[in-house]
């Protein structure tokens, strides 16, 4: 997705039922939908929930009015499907993906790997202790890279609320993770 014009064209084609447009849409958004579902519902249900979200998106595309970007709308629909799934099942926190840490690792030092693994587990635990509203904003903003405005649209709240929730989440995370910062450095 490069320009708003491309997005409007894709939406129009999706709304007219074009299979090619749907294939293009999947190429753009399928991984994002799955990754958000994975973060919010866990690995066991992520595929099913992502598929449910994509079906819901396909069924609802005709109601898309362009008041937000397609990306924001896709995240909102996916978030709604995930929240409905969580209402029906026990809430679950999904830890940070080990691959993310491995990709950023330049050293294969076993002791460094052990330290990274311990810190990752502590961060996972700390995020898991956050309230759902704080956890959601951390996942959307920090792990999926949505802007404050996009988070606000996805979560259905003002931008100020997103910033406040993120700030409060960081305060809580700093408190919990303070012992894991190198001396003289901030954790988050």
C-alpha cells in the first residue's frame, strides 16, 4: 500500500468483489492480522481468530467508508474479533517472540543469550501483569508500530487516552523491571 489513491482503488475493487483485489489485500494484511491475533489470543487460537477476522473483514468491507485508513480499519476489525474471542475464553498473555530477540542479537555468546532470555522472560511477565487496556496499547504501539492516532482509532478512544495508557504502562513496567537495567540506565 503506497498511496491513498492505491488504497481507495483497492477498497473499491474489494467492495465490488474482485478476487484479485482480495489476493492483493491478503498479501498486504494477512501477516499483520495474524500477528495481532497471536499477541492478543495466543498461539493456539491465533490462526482460527485471524481467519475469523479476515472473514469478518471480507463480509464488512462494503461498510468501509474511508473515514480512517484501511490499515486502521483492518486493525479495528481484527481487534474486535480478538476481544470477542477473549470474552468467550480465558484472557491470555502471549510472550514476546524469541525470533525478535534472535534477529537483534549480533553475538552468539551463551552467557549473553542466557541474560537476554532472562530479560525477555521478565519483560513478558511484566507485560502480562498489565491491565488489558494497557497491554493492548503496548502491543499496538510498541510491537505493531501503530501511531498514537491509529491506536486511538483501533481502540475507539481519544489520542490523549492512548498516550496516557502508554505512559501509565511504561511507569508500571519500569517499576517491575528496574532491577534489570544496567547501572545508571533506564529500563524503558
